[in-house]
C-alpha cells in the first residue's frame, strides 16, 4: 500500500496508549487498531482531526506516501 500510517510512532512519542487515545476521541480500540496497523481502507476527516487534536500533531505526521516497491523475483502476481 502506498499510504503508510505512522500512528504507532506518534503514540510512542506522546507516551500514550492506543486505549487512551481511543477513549479520548470516542472510537473503539478495535477500529483504531485497524487504522494503526494500516488495514483501514479509509479514515474519516473528523477522526483524523480528533487524532491530531489529541496527539498535538499534523496529518502529515500520521500519514506518509511511499512509492510501491516492485514485486520481488519469483512473485507470481506479475
């Protein structure tokens, strides 16, 4: 995936747990975990805003675009 979520890094820097952040922004730990692990397909702007408010950061601190790496040799999906 080309968009990488850096929520784990921000939580570590802010010394905050996923559970604490979930409680502060009113989202379930399970849904926040999906975002943290990069399995989310979308994120609401209101959720992103709440995360940024509680972590005192910018959206760019949480989201990073990286070029997809080419498939490795022997990858059957080519």
